[in-house]
C-alpha cells in the first residue's frame, strides 16, 4: 500500500513538471518580442536651426522643458502645416502669458517618402531648434514605434502625443491637463491622461424634437457654409466675407462650364429649381441674352416642363 502511494505521488509530480514545461514552451512561442529600441546612427542627431547636426538628449536626463509634444508623422507634408500652425500659435500664446513656460515640439518622420521632414524643418528654422526638432527615422516603425522614439529624446516634465493630421483642436490640451492634474498624488510621480473624441460623436447626433427628422434647408445651408469656412481655415486662408450655401454649386458649375461640360452634365450634378436661382448664383452675365439662353438650356435639361 505504501509503495503504491509513492508511485502515485511520483506520477503526479512528473505530470506537474511536464505541465510546467509545456506552459513555459507555449509562453515562449506565443510571447511577443520586445520592441526594437535600436537607433540608427542618423537617428541620434537632429539638425539645428543653423544647419549643424547636434545629438538628441535622453529622456533620462534632467527635464529642461515643461512640455514636450511628440508628433508622429508619416507622409504628412500636406496636413502637417495645419496642425503645426495651430499648435505653435497655442504654445506661443501660452508662453507670452506665462514667460516661465518652456516647451518643445518633436516631429518624428516615420520613414516618409514625401517631404514631411523638409516641412517640419521649416518650423525649426522659424521658431528655432530649441522649440522645434525633427527626428527622421531611417525606416518606418509604425505609429507606436515613432511615438516611442520621440519620447526617448524628449526633455519635458510632461509629454504629449499629438497626431499630425490635426484631427482634434490643440487647445483641448487644457482638458487633458485637467484630467492629468486630477490624478494627483501620482504614484512614483507617474500618470497618464488620455483624450477622447467620443463627445464629438455625441454632439453630431441630433437630439430632442429634431431627432429623426429631415434637416431643414436652413440647417443644411448652415452646414455647407460652415464646411466652406473650415476648408479655408484648414488651408491657412481667411474665410470669405460672404459665403452662401450656393457657393459650392455656383463655383463648381462655373468651372464645369469652362471645362466644356455639357448643360446636361452640369445639371445632373447641381439641379436648380428656377431660372432665377440658376442665373443669380451661376457665374454668368445675367444681362446677356446669350448667357441667359444658356441658363434656360441648363434648366430645361433637368427640370421637367
């Protein structure tokens, strides 16, 4: 009886050891590899505003700035200026109000094939390389890798990650800072505050008595005018003084006519309820019989007699 019990215990111990080995093998096979933190020699330097190459600092150095803004960018030569203009305007105004406030913006070019680096360097020349630095990665590491590489060379007490496409207002940084401050006291002086665009989705959904109803013409007109104004702002241009909801149709129709599009093609894209509406908003000489005749032709192409 005693030998039998020993055999059972030995068998259980062997099974336990086998199970432990099996778990270790599975863990080794399925475990993700540690991120590649290797930096190429070119990635250890930034170009100063005077054209000289200088070594990046380390996140382990003593902080020199109140805020570091890390901007991962991949083929963002067109959208980056919009975001940078907004960010620099906000940060410069904060510094004017509070001279002790110090910041830096680190644009991380994640192996782009366009002129993202050159665009970012223009801001470094304008504001100085102490405020704007460009880290150009030799190869694409993905957004996470780009953020990580930017953080590793940051000098700020607080580090912010901001997208290069300007999807959110940079001024919302203040809301993120409020959230971060609410976490105090921080364990080991470390904390993370994450921004969310969920509230924008809720705001875009109609509520109250208008929910589920067809939008009125005045509401649609307001949306169109707002979209045109935002498009001008996105390009760094001053919005037109007087914007009408018909601006999009009139402008596109004018270019379509100049491009020798037929009246039928124009009307298919932009229908008009009356000849007066068409001639008033379409870029033609309403006093000309020839142009007025063309207006009637366009109108007749789409409006049933």
